[in-house]
């Protein structure tokens, strides 16, 4: 299939990548080792590797993938900044919601998926302790490097609370409490697809003279065509030339979460859209995005292992898969609405303006978290529940569940 599709005048141009800083020799050598591993898989797969497997290897290949190797990912010295690094107000608002749900349950633990730098855990533990709660805190983190960074963060910031934390290799059985995930779903490997003359094609990665290239082929992955046709039944036929992503791993992940949760809630924060918005013409090039040294671009095949690769979340798919997994939809809203409903204004108002540096940092952080041009509208919050019939305060201000 040609790289240039017809009828795609509305597709936004990808960010320029010629201004990316060149990695050092050690980093390039690391990427070369991962490229060799991926090239071997491409050969074993007959010359074409489905994109979701490429993304899985690029991010999670043992010892080499972006999230499991030793390079710094989060914060000013890494490749991107997440909400917990921007302001402690984010975790304090989430803590209010978690405390409310734990009280409704009559107790329970907290489990965080993919705990990143450990900043969210530190702030949540501190805020929950301030609310008179002392739950055990579980981190489901597969990266040895990130586990060490999380331990260091907790030891530095909340040494008296760090003993409550336990690291997990897999979901526990019979968990009771609140599960929290910030920017977890966007890192699940996705399939890429395109539509040409009404036919669904799959995006695969092939070997090229220098590195890798993308090829559009007859679908190799089971379930891909059916999933695309389900999207079209919901939003209408996709035009020729339309490219996008679909997450076939989302439903199994939520099935596992639902099976693990005996009673409690799942609170997920991420960037994304409803299905109707995800597959609108303006996004006819898809939502795939890469981050390297705080620069965003659209080439996932560049420097495997050295850059983040993510895709926006289809929250309609999340709601459908969650309900199929035995989880009830508790609410869906924007990050701004959720934070305001859980006391952001009150927390900010309690800051001492005489402490100028700290106060201004909180004000600036609150703006970044809530303004429409920043994270406030692009990031969404979805709540799921099991055995917990309770109206969440986080959705009291504005619940957009009817749009899913």
C-alpha cells in the first residue's frame, strides 16, 4: 500500500524530527542491541512483524526495552513529565477520592499500576496518612530499574511510610481496595490499521537498509478486522486512507484486573478520547506519539529502546471492556473536572501566599493540570467499581459517561 493515502487533506503533519538531539555512543549501542533482537523476530515471523509486537519489544524487551532499561524517563532529566512530577496537588486530590472509597469499603489497600518515578506513591501515602488512613500500598512494577528509583524516592520523601510499600510481579488474588493507574493504558502495545478501498490493512514493521520500515499488509493478527468493523458500526465507515490504532490488549488486561479485584475500585487517568472523537477525520493519521528528551514526534521506528511510544486511549473501549470484565462504570470526566471536584481549589487556597516560591509553584502546577490548553481537557479520568455502589465525589462536578 502506498505511503501517501488519498482523501487525507485533514491529516495533521507529524512533528518534525530533524531537531532531535543525537544520542550518545552508549545509548546508540544499546539501541543497536535491541534492533538486532527485533530484526531476529521479524525474520522469524516471515519478514513482517505486527506493530503491537514491535511496540512491546521496544518498550518492554527484558534488559533492553525503554521501560526496563536504565535510562531516566521521567522528569526534567528524562523524556517527559507526568502529573505527579508537575504538582503534589494531583496526588492529594486522588488521595481524597481514594480515602472516600476506602471508607465506603470499610478498609482496604491501594495498588498502583506502573508506578513510574514513585512520586505519585509518595504523595498518596503522605496525603492518606494526613487523612488518618494507613493502607498497605502495592506497586505492580516489572522494571527492576524503576523499582530501585521508586525505593529511592520513597526513602527520600516519606521514610516513615515507605515500609507500607510492597512490590508485585503480578496481580494479586482477591484484592480489596483501590487500584490506581496514571498514564498506564497509553503504554499498552497497540495494533495499527489502515483502510484502503474499504479493506482493512494491518501496519507491520519490516527490515530496511537502515533500521526498520512500515508496511501495510493483509491482516495477520486475529481479531483486528472484526475490531475495526466494530468501530465502523459505532462511528460510521472510515474513509479511504484512514490510519489509526486499536488496542486489542485492553480487554484481556481489564479481564485480569476484574478477576483480581474482589471488591473496590479502579481509578485510571490518561490522555485520550471517546470512540467518536478518536476516529474522527481530523485524526486520520492516528494518535501514535513518541517522546525523546521532551520532544514529541511521530516516528516510532527511530532509536528503539531510547524513546517512549504511546497511543491515546479509546475510553469507550475501556468502558465496554470493563463492563465485560464484571466492572461497573462509576464515572468518566476530564482531569480538570475531577481535580476540581476533589478539592483542588480548597487545597490551593490553603497554600500560604507569603511562602512565595512554594505558593507560585503550586499555582503554576494547578494551571498545568487543569487548563484546557494544558492537561485539563486532554487527560481524562475513568472510574470502575466492583461490589461498591457509591457515587464518587470526583464525578460530581461533571460526569461525561453518557458520551462513551
